C-alpha cells in the first residue's frame, strides 16, 4: 500500500502544473516541463526568516506553513504556530534571536493543522491571549474527533509524507508537511474570539485588526496592521492556483465567498502582503493586481462551471471544457502547483447539485 501511495503522490506532483497531465493525455515533454516548473517553485520555500518591514518577520520553509512574528514596543505577537512541535521549535529559536521581548498574544488565522498544532513550541509555560474566529474551536474539535482517522490518512497521501526523498519535489504551498507518526501535535484553545466581520485588538503595543474573510475555510481571518500597511493574508492567497477543493476531503468551499474575500483584501490597499504559505509580496500596485487576478480566476472557474451545468453537462464533460484564460493561466501565482481547475469544477458542481452527475447510468452502476 505504501508503495502505491508513494507512486500516486509522485505522479500527482509531477502533473501538478496542468490538470490534463493527471489524465495521462499530455506528451512526455509536457509532463517533464511541468515537473521542472514545480521544482523551480521550490525557491518559494527557501528556509529562513524574511524581514517584511519594520517589526514584521515571517518564517518560511520550516514546515508546510509560515509563522509570522510581530514585534511591538511592549512585546511580540505570533501569527500561526506551525504543524507540530518539531516544526515550531526552530521557528521559536529564530524568533527569539530577533527579539527577547515577552510573547503577548498568539493569533490563529484558521483551524488547519499546519497553522495551530505546534503551539507548545512557542508557549511551553504560562498563558497568553490566543485570538481566533468564533468558529475555529468547533472546527478544530471536528477534525480531532469526527474525521480524525481518515483525515490523517488522506493528508499523509496528499502531502506525500511517505514519498521517498529522491522522488519528492514539494507540496505546492510548502517544502513538506513536518507531521508524521514521530512528531508531536499540541493544541491550546483560543480565549479571545469574535463573531462579527472585524475585531480591533491591541497587543504588545500594536493596534491590529482581525478581519473575517472566509476562503479556504469558513473561519478564516486575516490580520491587518493599518500603521504599517501590512496584510497577513492567511490562506486566502498563496502563490498557486487556490485549492478550491482539497483531495484530502473537506466541507464544501464556497468559491464565490472566497472570491469576495479576496476583493475585500484588495480594497485594504496593502503595501506589504504576507501569505501564510509562500513568500511575501511588496508594493501596493503589485498586490492590487495580484489579488485582482486571483479574484478573477476563482470567479471565472465558478461562472464557467455554472454555465456548463445549465447546459446540462456532466462533471466529466465540464472538466474538459473549463480552462483559465491565457492571461491568468500564465501568472506564476496561478499555476496549478496546489489546487487545480479540474478539481475545482467538480467541487462547484457538487456544491450546487450534489453527487449525482445527471447521467441516469451513474445512479446504480
């Protein structure tokens, strides 16, 4: 079974740039080009601490997700805490080398394991306020209880955890998922939550805004630092076509809501954008264009899928028709390193109409 998993994920990674490659109908040269481009994408995850602007630092390449350090006059704030204690320890050490000020607050951008499961590396003793959306704890509880077994197995396959190192490239949004049967996950519950669209908070002498912006998850929040024009974009944006559906399995991701959230972020007018996967983006004009493209790509796939649904086409037929426009498909931050258009089409179909394709032969095959 393990050999099958390794081979399946290796094929998925080598085909990640073009969904057609996964169906085996692309020539070998095209598959080779896709694999080379995915390999070049690894540079997004070069390990180290990046200074975004004064008092804002992001740890990249230590695990699947990034962790962000905010240094204020009265202490520090950490946004997201990695996927395991083992992933978190070197990040905490690197942050301590930047500032010896006391930790005043932790922010969870959303419930995904790679953002919340290394907290003991950052907070071994004592207590600080932990901020999150109202629904984050319920989502964490669901994953840890209702679907824990299957989510674990499917995540290991999806992220290529057991693929031999010489066959593995990257995870599309990070170098690797540093979580397996030898690592330790740690959880602490948020004690400062909000249910509205925004929450203003002050910690470590910093004024921050937490903005509810559902996208990859319904509980997703982004962090806006008005004084610095810094946007911590959580998983509403990363440098890949967005994972509008994840093959490890999840609740329906409402793609129109995601597109609307991206537009909400664009209107902030950020001068620095820090994704929680991949490297930061600088420059107000660049960020605005990037987010507009991201919004348009999501909306386009939604609209064209709905158009085909109303033509009476089945999911298998629709995935052969919906493609990003050339001007969007060529953008480096919309290459299919993580999500794919084909998976997204199937998710949108199911979200509107459920599992039945409309073909009577599939009712009782």
